[in-house]
C-alpha cells in the first residue's frame, strides 16, 4: 500500500493519520476546515486519557474538572465530586493539537473540500476543490454530516440527534447536567478556558424546540446570552436497528468516529470512540490482511472493543430518559438514589469516567447491592432499567 487518504481532520481522522504516518505509510489528510469549534462539551474521559496519555500530558489549554452537579425535574440537584477528573477542551484547541501530532508524525495536511470519490481498479480517484488525488485506501472521517453517500454510516431520522448551544463569556468551576421532562437528552454547562459551553442535545424534537428549552433554562439560571456565540450540529445517535445495520466499512474504505456513527447513544459522548476507532482503523490498515478482508476485520474489532456495548446502550437509552419507576421518571429517580445510595453514586462515578460498560451493569449491581433499604430500591431500579424486569 502506497497512499492512504484520510477524509476529515477531526479527532478520529487525526488519530488515524498519526498512527499510519508513524508506521511509514504515506498519509494525506483532506479537510476543508481543519481545526474548528463544535457545539459540545469537549469532555475527555478518564478512560480516554489513561488509554491515550498524550490527551492529558500536553501543553494545550484545558480545564481539569472534578465537581459535577446533576439535576432532574422534581428531584432537585445532587453534587458529585469526580474521583477521576474530566478534561474539558475547546474543540478548536483539541483538533489543532491532534493535527499537529499527525503532521509531526509525517502526515500531509491539505485544507480542501472533498467533492467526490470514484473507485478504480487499484484504489480511489478523489476529487477536491484543489484538484484530484489518487489513493490506494480511504479512511472516512467526515463527521456526521458526511456528503459522500456511498461510504460511511447511512443515517435515518431515528439515528441522529441535534446538539446546539452557546459559547458564553463567563466562568464556573463545575459541570452542570440537567435532565428534562419528556426528552431523550439533556442540557449541559461545561467550563472551558475563557468561556462556558452551554448546550442541549436531544432526539425526537426539532432544533427550534430544543433551542427554546435551552434558552428557558439559561434565563431561569441567569446565564446571559449577551455576546454569546450560537452553534448547532447534528450528532449520530444510532438506535438498535441502526447499530445492527451500521455501514462501517466496505471495499477499500473504513469509517471512523462520527462518520461511522460511533457515539454513545445515552451520553452523546463521541471523543473516546473517535480516538479508539482511529486507533483500530490504523491497526486494520497496517495489518497483513488480504485487502478483501480488511472491512470485515475492522467490523469485528469495533464490535469486540465497544460496538456490542454501545448497541446494548442503544436499547437502554429510551428507558433511561423516558421510562418510569414507581410512577417517577427514571432521571428523577436516579438523582434521588444518588442522594441516598453510595453504591449508586459509585456506579455513576464509573459511568462518568467511561469505565462502566453497559453490558456489565447487571454484574456490577449484583456485586454491590448489600441489602440495605436504599440498595434494595437501587436493585429494583437497575433491574428494571437494565434487564427490563417488571417490578
């Protein structure tokens, strides 16, 4: 293999490019924006920065946050001091840092828009605003708004959510998470360097309705929108069918990050899966595999590493946000249990850190319930949520 084209320079594309370039392959990153902001919190979990220490050990500006406040209707709020801090970056700064790493490893970076792909007998003919390029293999890292219809995840309306918000010129030291009635999603306030990211993500509602919810929340809490910058974006949020039919790879190409739909269907967190899928994609390209087997090899790696877990999480998402427990909304009950049950707080700590797989929630419950009244209530709650048992 002579040349690999990376179509997109976000976290997934940059990660793939760095590893391929370090392995000695000619690697070209094509992206019309390169480093840019995105309407999200920009949080990097403990799971991500322990697996990839350079995400912590760098000079890029970031916040290291240990204090989180969670709230839900009719439950008030609860404070949780994170045992494992969350790193919060500006996405512009994070993307810039990752692109510099890729370039330092030997990747070529070209700021241009990819207009189309044509499969040839020995690779790809890539059409860009700057001209044309031939490549032996393509990694699709174009994000959720992938304009290339023949590669990457094929989204249905049920497989996406809106994320929108404001960058507010203000500061605070903690994270706020606010669950809302009748919404598969939540509001966040993340402290970044020099501003707050105040946003909302959700499924099943228009962007206009989500923005109205967010602005009402900001008004109620005295968060001013004066001089704030508004952003909006679409995010992957695959349902069960979407995960089972996900188009992750094909003849001569692999999809990474958002372009492959690789986002947590409950939290909307995608950065870890961007880094990890970029790592697994590079392993697949480098591996001594028959070209015809690369696509299946990559699908198997993703499935074993985290795909099965996120598929299971997709089944939990509607129960998590829209279910009830003894006539109480699940998010409300979660806040109540966090206030009363240390064991439930431990589970929430691990979910924030990214170290609690959804597939293992049942076993975690069985190991931790000790028979007190609050733990018994927690047992019933988790059994209904995770296992679908009636109570």
